[in-house]
């Protein structure tokens, strides 16, 4: 399961189900018969949470700071592969201002990656709403970065990110 969430806009309810095309569980699909599949149960316990600060394309023309929350065990990433959520802060905000939410998701077994958009964040020296047009491309840069990070060997998070849905969309 993967999700791309934004920190602004109206809240809407989502159903949990199985997509007819792939059989994958998600938060927007339904079963092939038109009914909604039962929701999966929540974890019975929570994980301690680790936080890392990374930068996507640090030497490029638009470096993108990235905050990642992830489940831990014994001070290291917890064993297993965890679904990934890409979380976008709203205008004049920062990922760390949403830490109560993102930390709870990581404690429940998700990896949460939150970019800090350079021209719309709270600390932007040249704030402009017009920069939101660049954020979908920034989101894809984050996804590609996470796919590469997971496939690598030198990063502690390698092999712990369930990026299979991202991989399918990147190769198709």
C-alpha cells in the first residue's frame, strides 16, 4: 500500500477495499462485485519511531529537504517492509509541524516521507503560491528517490520500504 497525501484541502471520507484491477488493498478501491471489503485491523502494538533528515537532489537546481519517520526496533529500522506515505505540508507550513500525525503513522507501521517545499514552506525567504505548480514533480522526485534508496545497500532504510506500487507505476 502506498499513499500520497496533502496537508491542505477539504477532508473527505475514504473507504477501504480491494481494487478490481489489481486485487491490491487500498483506501479508495472497491471489490469487483461493487461491495466494500472489510477494513484491515489496526496493529495491536506500536513501534518506536525514528526520524531522519535527507535531501533529494542536494546538488541540483531545486534541492528538496525530506523528513522521514519510520518504525524502529533497538534503535534501527524495524524488521520488515513498511508501506510508504508521501505527506505534503500545506502552504506556509513545515513537515515538523505535522509530527504528531506523522509520528503516529510511523508508530502504526508506515514510513512517512515529507518534503519541505522550497518556496511555499513557513521559512521560505521568497514565498510564492505559484510554486505549487512544481510540487507534483517534486512528489515524483521523492518517490523515485525512495525507490532508489530502498534498492540500495548503503542506507539503513534499504529493504524496509514497500515501494512495490511505486515501482509498478515508474516502470509502466
